[in-house]
């Protein structure tokens, strides 16, 4: 569920298979990808979700998102 939310929020492709199947078959890979994507986008995973939300609300700039249609 969180992978789908993150993919929709950041405009990421759902490939090579759907999010549910990827988590069932390759959970470690899926979690590593999610971690890396959040880190690239400026989230500090050591402070947790609430800490990142507070940080974002206090005006800490996040790195710009790639225009839609650009993929890694």
C-alpha cells in the first residue's frame, strides 16, 4: 500500500510488475528501493515519518522532483 502511494506521489513507474506482487516475491528489494527513493528525495529516515512531516512544515526545502515522464 505504501509503495503504491509513494509511486503515485512521485510519478514513478509500476514495473517490472505490480506493487503487490513485488512485495510478495521480493520484499527486501522492494523495501530497499523505497528507502533509496525517499533518501534521494531528501527524507531523513532516522527521524521517522512524523519528524519528516514536521521538518517539511518548517520550511526545509526538499530536492526538486523530476518532470513527469523522466525515469531512472
